C-alpha cells in the first residue's frame, strides 16, 4: 500500500496545478523545455511500474517547447496554455501518434490530423507530448489492453486506476503530465478521478466536439463534430478545479463543421460564494448501496462542508434510481452496439432470440439494448426526456447536487470475463457492471455536467471523490463550486511514489 507523504521540493513542481505551472511559464520562472523535460524524466522513472503514458513523442514535443520559449522571449503569447506539457487519452486522435483504441487490429493507425478538441488546446499553446492508456475501445472500468498492457493505480500498484480514462487519471495523480483530456459515457472520466484522487469534469452533452474520438463510426464522428453520438463526452482531468475552469472555455465549442453558424457561450456560475449555493444531497440509495468505507468518507466531507455552506439539504430530484439506471443501460447499450462489426451484431441478434424473457442480468440487458429497434430507442428516449424534466424541476430550487461517483474505491485488477466479475460492497458481491455504471449513469443519461472533487481517503488509505452535478449547460456552476470547495477545504493530495 502506498500512503501519501510530503514530496521533495523539486518534485513539488510535478504536482502543481496546470494554472500554477502556467504562471511560472509566463513569468519565465521556468522554461517550457525544462518543464517538459521534468515530466519526461518522471515518465522514464515512474511509468515502468504505473504504465499510464503509453505513447511518447519526445522529439516533436521538445521542438514545440523550444519554439514556445522563443516566442515568449520575443513577447509573443500563443494563448492561455502557452508551453504547458499535456497528455491525451489514447482513443483521441493526435496527429503523428498511434490511435489504436487499445486494439491490435488498429496498431497501424496513425492519424494525419488532430481531434477537434486536441487542435483547440494546441491552438491555445499546449505541448502534447504523449498519450495515456485505456481498455480496449474504452469498454471497461479498468485500463488494460492487448497493445499496451495494464495500467496500475499510483496509490497502490495492485489496484486499478479505473477506466476508461485510467491512464489519464494515473498520469495526473503521479505528476507525469500537466493536464489530461479523457472521455466519459459511463463514468470513464469520473471513476478514474475518484479512484486516483484528482479533479475531473464530465461536460454537458453536446458542447465538446467528438470528431477524432474512437470507436464511434466515422459518419457519427463528423456530425456536429461528433457530438451526435449520444451520452459520450470529452472532458479534462487535472490536479485543480481551477485548471478545469480555465480549459473548459477552450473545449466547449461547436464541431469544426458547425462553427460557421453557431457558437457556445456557457452561462456564468449561479452564485459567487460558497455560503450562497443551495446544495442538495443524494449520498446513498437502496438501488445501489454505497460501501461504508466510501460513504463514511463522503459523510465526513459533507459534515465539514456544511459548516461553510449552510444551505445544504438532504434533498434529491424526484428521479427513480432504478428506472433511470434502466434507461441509461438501454441507451448506452444502443450506442455501444453501433460500434461493433456486422458479424458481431448478427451474433448479438442471435443471442437475443435465446434470452429468457425474464432475464435481467447485465449481459442480457446489454444484448437487448444493443439490438433494439429504432421504435424501442425512441420510446426509451422519451423516458430520458421525462428524467430531464425531473432534474430541471430540482434545479429550480437547488443550484447543485452532491452524489457519489461510484459505490466503491479502487479495487484489485480483475481480468476475468467482463460479465463474470463482481465488486465487494459492504461484504456483498455485487455485479461489476451494475455497481460501476449506477451512480455515473444518473447524470450521464440526462446530459448533465458533473465535476469530481477529491474529498480525502478511506480508512484503508484509498482516494475518494464526490461528483457535483449541475443543471443542463451550467457547467460553470459545478466547476465554480468545485473551486470554492478546493479553496476552502483543500483538494489534490499526491500519492507517495518511489
């Protein structure tokens, strides 16, 4: 077990927030080349054990960092991320770097252009020096694949950092990158952030372009820059909420094909001070009980927060957890089913004919969802719209809602067949898929923004996060609330590393 300890002064540089690093870069207290080399040195030293950064482009990154320093010396400013070294989830295209999706059949794929979101960050001055690990095609809550192997949690190498943005979260927690970009359909940004003790943000659906993200079909990825894929989003992972606050304006924009006609302008935060925010709580539910080790850490955090934010109440939207979960599973399965080959789809259709009509296990629900008719999808989408109305009604009275990210903390690596896995919740084995999809799907299916804040460690020394869910398109409210909590109560704490 790795426990958190203070780090040496030089190592503190790697654990600074992107916002702090940018101040040092722009004041020329440190050069872009020196900062990049510092991260590269840490990757060389720490990554063999963690295996978070699986692709490096050292030469081109150093060349761009040199140009960033030269530009700054001449008084030129490339933008808000000028000279900042960052990494990107492997499933998001970066020109000149492998784009395998963790699949051997794509080992030869090297795109010639950046994903829209990567281009936006590069245009703002970022230096992309590597890519981070994922599960095969992003379809797991752990991060291992046949191309790059297994990523380990920097808090305890025996445990998973989560998935599918597991390499991203591990790289940020281990101080191997300044900022990360991941993606989320069922907690793929939020669960790794929770498991690794960092900040992260799942944006409102349809505000960050998906073009260049796999495994979604090419034509879907072109529509509105890819945001037509349903539920899935791209968002940042960082060591501070202030980093997310800065980068969201760079990411939230129409896809390339739509920029001639419209733009996105997110509304400002609802309130200005922590004491002004009215915050609801949904900390447990019989439909998906939270493990006591996670729940007690969250409750302690909420108790401490209530001393600073008096307008906290045990109130939640009028949403039936189980019904919402069923809608989420059905719609996400339909999306994932669209990504498989015709051969695999035909096999799923055959398996569907053999299902017991009453079977409600996770595998059966996926098969039904992946092969559903368009009529069935429309009816389920109507159920989603009812859920959205219920959330909207709640946010008329409350500014945000606090809820768990997942019912468990990081757990040991488990490579058994997907539907054979379980996680332990309060000493009981719970199906892997149901447990880990459950809390993440509530906001995902309703297209709502959610910001993850680290809230401390369990009694066994593992990180715990909480998600701040906000109104549709009001990302700045959840991010702002996260920054206020960070300022008042603290935030990221680095793991001790050899």
